[in-house]
C-alpha cells in the first residue's frame, strides 16, 4: 500500500446533518408509502443504516452484493451478482442506497436489472457523487454531496478495505 494519510473533507457533523435532511425529504416524498431500501454492499451499509433511522415512513431493508467482471468487461459495466436480494421487489417502492457514484457503470447496470423485476417505483439515493467522473449517465434522485474527483474514504468507503469505519469523509493524500 502506498504511503498516505487521510485528510478530513466532510466532518461527522456535516455528514450527519445532511443525512437527517435527506431522511426528512425522503419521508415527505414517500408519505403514505412503504419503502424497500436496498443496500449495495459493502460501502453503502453505513449510510443506509443512518439514513433508515431518519426515515419516518415504514421501511424494510435488503442487501445485495455485486462485483465487476474483470478486464475488458469493466468498460461494458457488466456486473456479477455475488449476493442477490433475499426478497422479491415486484410491486414494491424501491430505494437503492449507494455510497458513491463514480463512472456510473455499476449503478446503471444494477438499476436496469432491478427495473426488469417490476418494482412499483425505483429510485436511487447516494451519499456522494463525483459528477466529473461520469461515463454512463445515471439518474440520481437523492444526493448527499457532490464532491471533486478525489479518492475518498470513511462512512463505508474503503481504501484497500480500510477506513470504512471512519465517522467522517476523508480524502486520501499520497506522500510519495
Ligand atoms: P462506478 O460508479 O461504477 O464507477 O463505481 C462506483 C464504485 O467504485 C463505488 O460503489 C465504490 O465502491 C467505488 N469507488 C468509486 N470512487 C471511490 C472513492 O473515491 N473511494 C472509495 N471507493 C470508490
Ligand atoms: Mg459501492
């Protein structure tokens, strides 16, 4: 691993305040409905738990894990389902919760696949968005923060599986 340190980008207070706002907005938008929140493991898990606690309409949760097929297929954005959902989403109001949207490849594939399963509605909520990096257009319904093109960690996001547990968002600064 390259020599590096983590520099704070969004403090714990700032992140928590924004998650509360998102929770209020989502609760308003889904008034009278029930939300099936889908977390994309592992990165989305910290955000989904905090967000779910701030939502006042009935919520159920499910998890899914995906990985990109290696090599040249990465450009096609084809992802392999490592762990599928436990429950059917047909007829449900589904909210996919992600940690970050970068190129958009993973999410555009995933959203299309979920749409094929016939949910009543399908929306996307991401904690972070790096719009400058977008290769494939993805419709994002709720965004926590738009951030510049930096490699970030914390709140579920990792660098080589580390730093997911940081309660704030930091950026990696390399020292060599
Ligand atoms: P993409 O939008 O298909 O390019 O993939 C987004 C995925 O790449 C995210 O779900 C993260 O797992 C990972 N990723 C992208 N940018 C970062 C970052 O700055 N820090 C940590 N993981 C990232
Ligand atoms: Mg992810």
